[in-house]
């Protein structure tokens, strides 16, 4: 079979949006090449990068490749891509966006992209491992099996790792956790691996729910994690009183979610949020305090922040 390789060169802030779009239009595969991640993990010595081409370390932008089947639907899909790029550029005017097209044979991409993905340690205790990789965990490590290139998050994004750091600090074992906007289910998987007794994951997107359900089965935690479709906390029954609510979503959505999160949590419960760009951290913190939360902790990097608040 022939495939249309669509190469989008972009900035980090548009990486997941472009990846998700490819999945929505029926891409046969999606590959994300983030030079920052390569550089970070090569420097850390966490995995051997000798078989990765040197030029991949020198690329300045993120590259997202989507593989669309060459069939009668291809022109329509490419038109949708063109329209989506226009919208994305309007939403993120500072974002670099460049599109190139190549036609390739299936055997040229079906396996070669896997050399770019190795186990990634996302916190002190958790390692994300692609399904085809063998990994022997060190003492105290827990494995999350999750394939890269998947829409809705694979653990490499800064906001995911910031949330996981706060989950690690918060969970002692036996808690009830609600994961709002679960996407691939990465934070629900993290909560289960860190000892949560019951996890409820919600997402408004049906595709995300299906992906998350498959990931729970893949990681053998489907007996403790339930995934439901619905908006924010709507799928959470009134009698469910979580110890922890975690939400890695946009700042504006956190502002909408905060009052309901406070209502649902048990006294002393924790609300962990990320997806907050640094210049909105004070605004979100103030909104959490306004609805009754007490700020417990905040972790950040150069671009993103995550907040731990207590009821």
C-alpha cells in the first residue's frame, strides 16, 4: 500500500494538537520527533541513543509525521489539514507551522520510526515503556506500557510529568482518584500504579475513552480504573467522594472546574491541576483560593506550572 507522509514542522505548543488531528482524520500512524526530548534523555544517560541519526539532535523544531492512505479520500483529508493549519495558526500566531508531503511505501515507515522511542522515566517511580520494548525495572520503579505517537498524550509532555510529580507526593495508597480529561489515561495509569484503590477517568471525547480503556487493559489495571464519557465531572456520581481530583487541562477549563472540584472532594482532599502556562499561574491560584482551596504546593518549569490545592 502507498501512504502519503504529511510532515508538519511546528513548535512544542502545537505538537499534541497536530498529532490529535492526524488521528481524527484516520492516519495509519503518527510519529512525533521532539529534539528537546532526545537531548534531555541523551544527556541523562537513561537510554543508549547510538542508533538515532545525529541530525535528529540538531533539529530546532518539533516534527509531527502523519501517514494517510493513498485512496479516494486523500484529497479531502488534505483539504481538512490545510483548513486546520489555518485555524491553528490563528489560535497560536507565534507558532511555527510548515507542511511538506512525501509518498512512501508501507515497509519504509512501519518499523523504522520505532528507533526514536525508548523507555522514559517520567518521575522518581514511574517509567513509560513502549509495548515492543523490554525493560527491567529498578527497585521501586513501576512500568506504564504506552505506545508513542498515540493521540491524547503519552507522558512525555511537561504538564503530564508535573502532574505525576504531585500525584507521587500526594498518594499514599488506597485512595479514590478522579482524572478529569483523561486523554490516553496516562494520569489514571499513574494513579493506579502509585497505589490508588479506585480511579474514575472521564473524557468528553469518545475516541479518548476508547483509547484509555484499551490502555487500562494493556496495563492490567482495568479492575481498578473505570473510564466514562462525559464533560468534566458530570460522569461522577454524587455519592462518589474522591480523595484526589487531577486535571491536566487548559487554564480556562480549570477555572470552570474549580467550584465543582471543591464540591466533590472530601474534606482534606487534593486538587491537582496542570496545563497552566506560567503567566496564568497566579490567576489560577487566586481562583482556587476564592472557591475555598488552600494552596499546598506548586511545581513549574520554564513554560508550565502545576498546582496542588487542598480542600
